[in-house]
C-alpha cells in the first residue's frame, strides 16, 4: 500500500486482526506535515520509520508513543525528520499507539477503550490481544535489528523534572541518559 504522497507503506506479515507495524523508509520532507498533529495524521496505525545512515551496518532505535497521550517523543521525531541531516548510523523510529493518539482532539487517550496498556505487555504472561502481539512484534524487530541502543521516550502524567530510567548502571547507559537529563533512576522494575 502507499500513503497519499506515494511513499510505500508495507505491512509486516501478521495473523488475523493483527496488522503489525507499517514500514516507512526515508520519508521525504513534503510527506511528514508541518506540525506534529499533521505528522500523526499521516501515520496509518503502528509505524516503523527507517532512516538510512552513513553506516548501514549499525543501527539505533527510538520508541515513543507507547502511550497515545504522550506526544513529546513524536514531536521530537517530527523535528528530526525535518532536518536535512544524514545520520551516522541507521535510525529506527517505532511509533505504536497511533490509533489511540488520533482519537479527537488528538493525544488525549493513553490507549483505546478496552485495550491493554501497551507498556504492560512486554513481559509474560502474553496473551492474544492485539496489544500483546504488537509488543511482541516490536521485540522481534528490535531483536533482529540488534541496535546499539534503544531509547523509549515518554511523558509523565505527574509534574516532575525530566528523568531517565535504566535497568543497568554503567558508563554507556549513564552517557546515553546524560544526553537528555542529569537525573537517572536505576531500577530492575
Ligand atoms: Zn508512557
């Protein structure tokens, strides 16, 4: 299938009602809209955007909009896509909760009514819900890509300064979090 600008959107093979991530490679500047809300409207369901880097043997991943009411990460991705910059390595953006975010007036619903919280679907027990399958699809793709790092961007529902959460405390995770904030929480969740 293709979106309105002619960019190819390829659905991954999937069982029954589960359609997986749409794959969108190197979207051009004309196809991503002027605002974050316009960008959201260009997306048709869970989306994996692949940006080619100078060294395609390396990859880094960014996940955001696991929750449809947390738009900051999508805004950041949209701003990055507007930049005429070829990244050093391949970049993979994963934007799962597009359908929830699109519910009018936009970015209000954490998840669709009667759907599970996607961010609670990454550990067993897994079931057959679309959210569980989407989480497992994301894990399958990330495992296959073997990126150097994965960043998952959220907004908090409370009022707090920005902070990073890591399950490991080492120099690399410390360096990664320090790109965003000097506050780092280490927890095995
Ligand atoms: Zn969240």
